[in-house]
């Protein structure tokens, strides 16, 4: 009788462990979900940064006028850096968007 009791205990234990493991895997986020969340958050942060850069560029245009040829050298340099960073961010956003579209269609 002890032998059957031990076998039943082992079987029940294995079933409990298997069920708990399966439940944990189902409950917690999968790697794809985390990668998608990371992409979405990164996209949002990049969008916010691009908007902030654009606003700073507009502020410089308002302050110094549209004719950039008459701007002081340090302002031109700042403006060009802002423009380059914004364009780089927009390229990254395009890449992220294209990747998400491929995943959505695939």
C-alpha cells in the first residue's frame, strides 16, 4: 500500500508542478509581448523628442526670424544640430513603423 501511495504522490506532484509551470507561463508576458511593448514605448519617447526639437526650432525661428542667413553663428549651429537630430529620430520612427507593419501583416 505504501508503494501505491508513493506512486500517487509522485504523479500528483508532477501534475501540480506541470500545471503551475504552464499557468506561470500563461500568466506572465511572453518575450514577443515585451518586445512589442519596448518598441511602442521607444516609439512614443522618440515622438516626444521629435516634437520637442521641432518646437525649439520654431522658437528659434520666431526669435531670430525666418532669414537664417542673418542669424548669429551659434544660433545657426544650434538650429542645424536640432534639425539633424530630429531628422535622425524621424528616420528611426520610420524604421520602427515599417517593422511593426511587417509583423502585423505577417
